[in-house]
C-alpha cells in the first residue's frame, strides 16, 4: 500500500499545504510524488506565531481543502513548520557509559541524548528537536553511526531547539481544528535546507538564509550537521513597509511596486524611470522615481545583510563557511540581493529553490520557487524521517531484538540523517 505524507507550511504571507506519495526512484531510493497542493493568503499569523486563532484556522482550512481537492483524498496527519522569535537553540553534550561486550546499544544512545536534552529551560519553553550532531566513542570523535561499536564511553554533541509552549500550543490547536494529527513540528530552517542545499555545501559549511515575509531564518550547517540557528524578526513585509512609509502609500500598493519594479541596485535604474501609484490623501495617482523606490529597498537590504553578518559573527561560524550563504524564501527573489550579499558578507552567495534534481516527481513550476523551499523541505524532512525510521528499525532488530516500539518512537527525530 502506498504511504502518504502531508505538510503544512504556515507562513506570515501564505499557508501552503502539500500532499505526496512515497515511491522509489529507478535506483530503489525513496522518492516523492506530489499528489496535491493548496495555498491561501495567511491571516491571523504574524512572524511565525498565531495572533488570531479563528483567522488562522480559516486560512489553514482554505489551503488544506484546496490541497485535498487537488489530491482527491483527505489529509489526516501532517508535518508542520514552526518558526518565530520564540525559538531558541543551544548546543549541549550528553554522556553514557557502554558495556564493551555488547557494544553501543540504542539504550546507550538514548541515555546520552537524554543527558544532552536535560538542560535548564526558561519557563514556558519546551524542546522541539534534539538533533545529534556528532558522536564520540571512547574519545574518537566524528563517529556517524556508533550503534554496535565496542567502547566504554559514548558522548554526543547535540543541537537542542526549543520554542514557547504557548506558541506551539496555538499552532497545534489551529491544525487539530481540522482533525489533522501532527506528525511532527519541524523548525522551518531545518526543513528549508533539505530543499535547497547540495550535500557538499552542507558538508563544507554553509548558512541557509530563508527570507520570508515576516521572518528571516538562518541555519548554519557543517560536517552534514546543523550547528546553529537564528530567527530574525525581519522579512519581505519590512521592505514593503519601508516603501509604503517612503511614498505615503498603502502597504498593498507598496507591495505591488516592490514586486513589479523593485531591485536593490538603484544605480542600474535610469534616473528618469517613473512609476505611478495611488497615495494617501490624493484622489489621482502620483508618479515616483523608480530609482527612489529601489534606494529604499537597497537601504533595508543592506541593513539585513549587516544583521545577518553580525549573527554569523556572533555564532563563531563566520570564517567556517566555505560554501557561503544560500538565500531562499520569497524575498530572496528581489533582484540584486546576491550581488549585495557577496559584497557585504565577502563570501559566496546564491539563491536556492526546490528543483527537479530533488527526488520528487510532479513538482509544478509554481513550487519551483524559493518561496516554497520550506513547504517542499517539510516533505523531504518527512521522507528522510521515514528513511531514518527504517534504518533505526533495522538497526534495532539486528542489535536489540526485544527493544520496544516505544523507544523507537522516542528516538524519532533524534538521530542525524
Ligand atoms: N519576486 C519577488 N521579489 C521580491 N520579493 C518577493 C518576490 N516574490 C515574493 N516576494 C516577497 O516574499 C515574501 C513572502 O515570502 P515567503 O512566501 O517565503 O514567506 P512566508 O513563508 O509566508 O513567511 P515567513 O516564512 O516569514 O513566515 C513577501 O514579503 C513577498 O513580498
Ligand atoms: Mg516561510
């Protein structure tokens, strides 16, 4: 029987629901077939958090129904993206003794991860992910799969992602209102990277910067593992808002001007290029210099790259990113951003979007846009989760025949790809 995976990306500007079937490619590797997609403008959601439950429920409903109609079947459970400034991350270590005769068991790995997870959390924060970045077996670091290795001591370096219980509860409530079970809440930058990074970038060291409508999420990867995450309260809406303020125009007008005429390279716009737009307090439209609009956008983009550079610096990874920065998210499409990023950050910068090189068939042109990196990434995260589950099951059966399914569930999401 075919297995199905669904994902709901609840963004500041759009909600995107996707449904896919799990198949195999010609080499027998797991792959996805898109069966349905549905989208609706967001309402009641700002910067990754729900600010109006009934509005959020309504727009999720619209996206889910469109997707269900497209796929011809109902979504019963889904992977849900989560972001917002309530997210915090930290790196932590855990240790477990090992009985050398039996080698490292799932139980030892669980104990080490539990140790790493046992950090003092501020009130109202809960753990969303505990991701093993690296295992060390008797002092030998960089072990990818320690299971079965003979040793006395197992250590894990883990990345812990936490979020506000209230924000998590509100998102969950809006999804469950549609009788949809939550397979897993996935930190959005963790999902987005699955859709846009090349394996060698993730291995060498790279930062994925998802510039959405309300937030910009930064996720740093090195040696195939997530090392650091930052969520900034700044996105495409800020660009449009700056234009609206600068022109005394409504936000919608500014958004349209940005999309049609915007770039962050004012010098390349002819000085006499004019655009017309309606403004507050005047009946007829007024003309504006297109270069002026691009100057406003360039100022904001410069500020954003300065902040991103500062965050990379603070993280301690600024000099460890040979593959540079991969921009994604709807706002990464603003012309000139990559050039500006390269000159401010002094490292390679490219735009990444879901593409046909991914193990996905039925990827529409619409979905091959940076704006859908998180949505597609959620499906890929789920697919790899499936592969991880199968691998763990296999490992558990061969090393611990009596190990219960409860542990398997507990370990879900704890092991690296
Ligand atoms: N071609 C374009 N040029 C510039 N900006 C664009 C373009 N297309 C979309 N955007 C901007 O991208 C933003 C939406 O991006 P995206 O769909 O990734 O956000 P989201 O997922 O809804 O929000 P978030 O992830 O912040 O919660 C909007 O601000 C929109 O104006
Ligand atoms: Mg988004």
